[in-house]
């Protein structure tokens, strides 16, 4: 037990619990979490960062950060236009413009704390292209190891911060109007951190599925915590499947990503017969937005019955130096991509929706902020544009940290209380199997209803272990995703309904899901957000 931790004799399911205080608690240590923590720390606030897992999605990001670099042929307007086009009519133009416009300053700040990006000539970043981008505007590091460099630089900058490993945030504590703290589980058992500001930066939900590009901690925690706290999640039916996840038989869990930047450098997608997968599908071909390419692959696999398609990267110049991460993953799977085709399938990659926030990370609950993949700012709409995620995490993380620090500075120290709660959970393998079968690239009412009925059979879960908490988080997050997917009777962005294959021109409104006290979800449609 740490020196600052004391057990006190208050019953918590029959056990005492420890208590601490902070000004700002940040949940998560990826790009958004550490950007937020550093910003709050710079404001002189007592910041505690909670981390349940050693790996972040940031670390695994390959392609890069989409950013408009001054004095190039690129413009903020062009980046905004590309983002809106990818987002299927559901992006919030003002949110996109605000985040894109702040991108260069946020990346420059990252350079100030030590991040080093690849250069084409000394002093000039090397820019690549990815799906949906009309310009070369992706900065990258270590070839295809951008996330690792971003994480390294942020970890270094955050070295002196109070980062608590193996701490699982179990519940956001609130009174009627504001946040009062977080209920946490660590090696000492349950405890409360009393704090006026809490920032959710918990990442995504890829482990709703049997195979995903996400690290093992991506279990929908932040969406679950917000739903349990009575807040809405929006647009959670839009789960982005990356078109090219390495296919390695039926292996599940985290699977290697084959970065889209490879297609930006000339790799092509073909099926087992050597035919193009995207010819005639979209004017941008293999560099069409992700939802289009993933759906084209899914359709080709249904037509052919093949287990995978292939990425032909043999013509990519300087492949091993430019794409060392992909090269290593392929070699580990027995594929030498300089001479052989890379087997790929679409894989669960990114949650476009999430906890409803503004572009400063503020939620509807005073003192609660969310940033990064967990949040829905209006940036991504129905389908995120490639490499916009690190950008959003950096920009909104920084803003959320500053806002949370200011809120804490103006708040009296709260005293958090809590009632023991019961959560329900399905066995994880059952949940993942059902989501993979029925709620992946293409859905329909029959499959969605089957999963909804399965979710209703979830039994009480033990919240005293990380796995028990994650199973409960996955279950409530899946319920929200399924409810939203059932309610959206059209195909838009990365939500494809086999039984509603067309875009509904009246459907450009966000889906908001809230959890009711009886555990059911209610779905409402927000104001029209089409731009
Ligand atoms: C990729 O490198 O293809 C993934 C980048 C992203 O998810 O934006």
C-alpha cells in the first residue's frame, strides 16, 4: 500500500476502502490522456493519472498524424473538406474546423517535448498520403512507427507525473450536478479518489470483437463509465473496420495492422484471382475512405468465399526501411512482403462515436471531460478519416487538460460518496463471437436482435478484478452499440445494414444512447448535423 493510501473502516461490499485527493484525475495514458495530464499539470494542479494496462492504442498507431503543414500546397479548408467527405454527412463542420486548425500547434508542441518525425530533407517533414486525403499531409515517424514515437515522447514528458499503474477506474462518482471523484480498484482493493475534475481518455472498444487491431485494454471502459454515470454516448454504431488487418488464420485478440500508408505509397488490394477489389467502387480506388474499402473487401469475401484478400506491396519503394513495423509483423507471420502478397481482412479498429463532448472535451456533467477515441466531438461523423485520431487526441486532450485544471481551480474540494453497485456481464468469448458474427462490417435486424437478446441474458459480474470490470464494460458498451445500430435504418459511413442498403437522406442526425435505471438503453436522434 502506498504511503499516501490509507484504509478506513467504511464498508464497501464488506471491505474497507482507501481514499485520496487530487485536483484532476486522468483515466488513460495514450495520446489524449498524457496530453491532458501534461496540460493540467502545467496549470499547477495536482494530477493523478490512472492506467490499467501497459499498452495503449497510441503506441500501435502506424500511419501518422494528419496535419496541415504551413507553407505547403495544403490548406485547413482542404483537410476539413476531406474529413467531412469521409464522415458521411455526420461530422460537425465547426468541430472539424476547430480541431484541424489547432493541429499544427499541437504537433509542434509534441516536437517541443521531444518527438521526432521523419524528414524528406533536413528540417522538412516527409509527408505521406492515406485513404480519403486529397493531399500528402500525414507526418510519420520511424517509417510506420509513428504511435510508438508519440508515446515515447509523451511518456518521457510525463515522467515526473503521478501515474498509477494497475489502477482500474470502476465508477465516476457524482452528486446531482457535478463530478466528485472516481471509484478505483488497485492491488490494495477498492478506493476513492476525491476530485472535482475527471478526464476520460480510455481509448476504444475493439475487444467487442474476437480480432482487432486494438491493444488488450480497449474494452469500451470510458463509454461504459459515462453510461453508468447517466451520460449519453453518440454515434456508437459507427465502428470503423480497418481494411487491412493481417490475416493469420483464425487467430484472435490483437492482430497486426497493415498501415493504409502502404496504399498511399502504391500497394494495391487484390483478391485471390489477382483482380482489383476496389475497381469501379469509388473514384479514389484503393485510397477511397476506409468504410468504402472495408465494405468492398467484405463483399468480395462473401462473393468468393475466400478467407482473405491480399495487399500487393511488392512495388513499394524501399519497403523494409519505410515500413519496418509492417515488415516485422509480416515476417513473424511467415510472409516476406517484398516477394509475396500480404493476406488481409477488415479488422475492428476505431470507435467513431463515443461519450458526447464539445471540442474542449466537456461533457454534460460539470467536471467530467473526455478526449481521444472515447469521445464523440463531431470530428469523425460516420467514418473517421485516416490519421485524424492522433490529431484529435492531441488537440482535444490538451484542451481538456486545461479546462479540467481551470474547473478544479474554481471548485471546492468535493467529498465523494458511493453506493455499491451491481453490473452485469456476458462471458467475453460469447460476446465477441456474437458481435463478430452479427455486428461487424455488415449488420441486419435479425442478427442485431439476436445479439440484443443474448445481451439480456447477462448475469451479475464481479467488479473486484480487472477482467470482471472489463467484461461488464464490454457488455454495456455492446448494448449501446446494438441499440444504436438497430435504430439506424440506413447504410451510412461504417454502418452498413444489409436490410437497409441505401443512405436515408433524412438520416444525417446523430444517435444518442442513454442507459436507463432498469439497464435498458434508450435511443434518441439528435439535431441534424449535416454540413
Ligand atoms: C493506418 O496506419 O492505416 C491507421 C491509421 C489510422 O487509424 O488513422
